[in-house]
C-alpha cells in the first residue's frame, strides 16, 4: 500500500528548530519527488519546498530560504524537513506530499501531488 | 508571492450542481500553467481531484470536472452528495519569485 507516514506532533519554543520526518512505503522512494506543504490554523495551504529524492537536489520557497532544509535518507526511504528560528507564525500542520507525473498524448505531462502524509502538528509557544 | 483567489464558501442541495472558481494572474494560470484541485475532508490530508486543469485521477468520480480559461479555472461538482461537504483548494505553478507552487485560499462547500 502506497503511503507516507509522518512523525508525531512537536512543541517547540521560539527560536528553536524542528525536524519532521516522512517515511515512504509501497513504492520506489527515489522515483518520485517529494514536496512539503504547511497549513496554519484557518489558513491556506502553503508550499515550502521540493526534494529530488534521487539526487538530493532541492528548491525552496523564497519565503523560507535560509531557514529551511529538506533532506532524505534513501536507505530509510524517508524525507525530512528542518525549519529553524521558529516563531509563533510557524505553528501549523506540516504535510509531505509525493509528486507524480501524469503523461498525456503528444508528449504532454502534468505534475500533481497524489499521495499526502497524515500531517505533523508543530506548535511554537513559549 | 502571487496567490490564487477562491470564494470562501459555496453551498448547494443534494443532487444539485455547484461550481468553485479560482482566479489567478499572468504569472500563474494566465501564463499557461495548469490547475490542480484538491478535496480536504475535516481532519484529513488533501486528496487530489483534478490535474492538468481537466483530468481526473483514477478513482475520482466523473461528478467532478475541471475547466480553465484565461487567468481563471473552475471546479464543477454535479449530483451533490452529503459526503462532498469539504474544503476545496486549487493549485498552480507561479513563475514569480524564482518559481513556486501556489494554492488558493480554499472554499468550504456546504451541502444543505
């Protein structure tokens, strides 16, 4: 069964860092890219960054550049996101999501986030 | 960072048809980037409904359909059912700020 299983809830103090894991099962981990998306209470989904699980290349949203790092351990089929210098505004549900590529005719293709983890709640509070 | 605009809420009676709009800009939908739609039931992760603006993944009922024109896109749901009550989000790629994925603010669908 294809699934992404994330680590448990975290409570952190302002200024601290948090690292959330996302373990992939049921498919070849390095075949599909992984994204991280967060959702603050009552807010929209917000894309944070992307990981090429094959070669480890990353791309981050400019909003988080400099304080986010997405990594992976291919032997553990696990992706990680680490966010530093936490503030109360980082309180949110953090999701990992697998990127799939759908192919159409004439060489067209479309990327989509087809499998999501269950989410990890990160609370930042003094 | 550019974002996509959705109505906060829509409603409809069982069996009816509703549409949810998603308005973008010249750096995302208007630039030709395709739109995706997700359904988020309370307390669960988003579920992919539409990709490539009009395509349904396997397993998604044909009651759900997508369209795109200019800088906007729409999700239509026909034959409304009680378990369609959820939040719906649109997503697209944006070429601004070195490129990133952007989401709409979400639309709460209430089945009356």
